[in-house]
């Protein structure tokens, strides 16, 4: 009584192990007496005790092991009422795993406690309990070791489930993936080691596969599809969070790839996206956006699974695939090729993936666009049109590689890949693709590169017309274009984007110098080509010549003259750099003005 009057709880002075034994005894007595209120209070007291001990015992793994061992011994008491175990099962999983990170011994005993609960309690109840423990803990805890016992218990629950296997797995998968994503992508610790966490995740994948073997028909297909999506999502997390050169990374990816054949997933189906669509339709019902949020990266996982195969012989062997055959199929099947290019949009622009993945993705793109082995058909246009948004996103990703890769070899290869893909775009869509790429690009140098690709396309068209005759070209690849001379007309529109920005006035100089110089060179090139061949194209029409003269060339000349006047008496480095940048533009500009003026005189 005096202790209570003084406001001091004598139990706080006890050794933690003795206090734990008292609480466990109190729980037993309360259940024996059938005192529900006292039972609940005693269980709550145990949770409170474990929470307080876990907060203060961080450096004392020996005492932690003793406390966990005492709880495990209590649960294994032969005479223990099942009602006590059921009651404790709601609280113990989350409470005891707080000790798991202290030592391997603590983790092992925590595992044993959860195993005991799983073995003696309802699997359906334990599924909900473990999922709730994982979901609530991830909000405050980011340590990998904490979650290992809970995931281990979940693995055993899935194996012990007797019915509604697909539904039970569908409940568990989002929680598991949420834990993996949150912990593995935690940025506070660059040296975070999540090997054990991924091992458990792969163990759960294997458990789902074992459950699949018990099922037949539609339920087998659905659970196997869920397994495939789960594996692809983990593939992304491993690729993003682990160093690809780590000796632990390749074995993990190989294990994941080993599930692909069982899930009836092929590299061709994955890189085309068809397998992902098939699995998603089997697993995801209507109005299940919340569920799909946990699988938001499965398309990236599908692409990465193929790229991993090109990075490692061990991985491709685990997947049971033949990369040479895959590349040959994509080279000869234009529909599949567009789908593959579209899927690579998930790799090129990703800031979380290392440059090594982008390097191999560029190499893969170069392989499948090597040569022109397919037979063109009437479906080419519709095939591309259906994939155009994704192909465009992939091209934007390739442009990012060109702009930001540190390796000059990678930048060169990315540029070659960009040109090859654009070359295969149907003529009827090529203008829109190039225009969109330029419009959505903020880099003057990159716009200059794109304009140079246009110049090469102009030259290619011109040479084809010379070599096989204009009539045959019209009947062949260019038949979708109403204008006999396709590119010169497109040039006018693309040059206009640069020399007459939508913001009004001439383009800003010198910061936009590369794009302006490239646009002027392209316009001069087309002018000279059309004048020499005396083609009656839009480029040489009076209206377009006047537009170029009044809206492009003269405003640009006025701007350059003004800049030159401002810098006339300046001799600092900035003025010198500006003059060096603008001099080539001035030379090409005045040549264009001369050509246009000479042609306009003929209309006078």
C-alpha cells in the first residue's frame, strides 16, 4: 500500500524475467477462473511489458533471449489451454519480433514462438494477424530483421491453409510487397542489407507454388498468375535496391527467374507485355485499383527479367530461355518488336535503376533493330499506332540516356538505337513522332540531334528516289503519304518549331544556339536540294518562302545584329563565348537569306 501511496510500482524494480513470469502466471490463473476481464487485462499487461523491455534492452541480447525463451516455454506447456494461445496469438507476433534484430538467437526464438502460434491456431486467423502485424509495423520500423519472423510465419500459414487458397494469397501478397518495397528502398542507410528479407519473400513464392500443385483448373491458373505477378514485382525491388555486381544479387535473380517457366511465362511474352496482360486479367477483378497498386511495377519487372537474362548466363539458364532465338523472333516480327520497344520504356527513364541496366537495354534494342528482316504488311501502320504512346515514351527514355549517360560508348549506342527506331516508324506517323520529341525536349543540343536525324531521312528519301525511281517509291513504303515528296514538307513544320517558338518572337540566343544552327542548316539543305532538282515542292512555293523570310530569317537577323551591337565593346570571356557561338549561325543565316531572296525575285 505504501508503494502505491508513494506513486512507486514495486514491480518496476524486479528483474524483467521475474516480472514476465508473474504476468504469465496471472494470465493462466485468469483463464482458469474464466475471468474474461482479468484475462484481457493480463494479456494487455504482457504486451505493455514487452514493449517497455524492447525499448530499454537494445544492447542486452542475452536478457532478450531469456525473455523470449520464457514465452516460448510457456506456449509449449502441454496443459496450456488453447484459449490462452488463441488470445496471445493476437498480440505476441508483433511484440516478440521487436527483439528479432538484437541477435540471431533472438530472431530464432521469435521465429519459434510464431511457428508455435501458427501450428496451434486457425490458419485463417493467423493470416489476418500476421498481415496486420506487418502492415502496422511498417509505419514505424524499417529494420529488415524485424520482419523476417513475421514473413516466415506467413509462409507457413499459406502452406497450412486448407481452402480458398487464391483468396488467402491475394490478401497476403500486397502486405508482403509493401514491406519489401518500404524496407528495401529505405534511403537512410545505403548499406542496408535485405538479403534475409528477399530470401523470405522467395520462400513465400515457393510456398505459393507448392499450394498451386494442390489445385486444378481455374483456381490453379489464377494462383499461378498471382505468383507470376508477385515474382515480377520482387524482380524490380531486387534490381533497384541491390548492387547488380553483388555476389548475392545474381543468385536471387536466378531464383526468381526459375519461377517463370512454372508460371508459363516466356521472355517473348514478357518483353511484349502479353504475359503481364494475361496474368492481370486472371488475378485482378473490377474495381480493384487498391490491389493493383501493390503490383504497379510488374511491367518493369517483365522488362527487367529479360534484360537480366542478357546480363547473366546463370539467369537466362534459370529461366530456360534462348536469347538468340528471342532476338531473331523480334527482328522478324514487327508487331512484337513494337511491343518490345514499348516495354523498354520502363527501363530507360528510371532514375532508380543503375546505368548497367540501361546499357544492356540499349544493346538489346540495337539487336532487335539490326537489319530489316520482316516483310511489310498492311497491318504495320495499325501495329505502330496501337503502341505509339509507349514507343514514344521509350524514345524519350533513350533521349535521356543520350543526354545524361557518362559513358561516351553508351551515348553513341543510344543515338544509333534512336535512329534505328525512328527509321522503322511508318512514314504516316514519323512526322508526329519527331514533332512530339522536339516539342517535349528542353535541350537545345538534343533538338539539334533530332533535326539532324530529319536531314538524314530527307537524304535517304532523295537517294531512294534516284536509285529505284519515283513511281516505285510511291507504290512502296511511301504510299501512305499524299505528297510525293514527304520530307521537305515536314521540314518546314519542324524548322518552324525552332525558329518561331510558341512563346513568340525569335528563339532565345545564345542558349538556344545549337537548335537554331541545326534548323538553319536543315532549311538550307532542303532549299539547295529542291533548287538543284527543280522540284515543285511546298518548300519553294511563294507563300512558304515569304513566311520563312519574314517570320524566321529577318527576325533572327535583327536579334543577332542587336546582340552583336551590345557586345561590340565588351572583351570579357562571356562576350567572347557568345560571339563564338553566334558566328556559325550568322554565316548560315545570311546564306539562307540569299537563297530565299534569289528565289523570290523569280516570282516578281
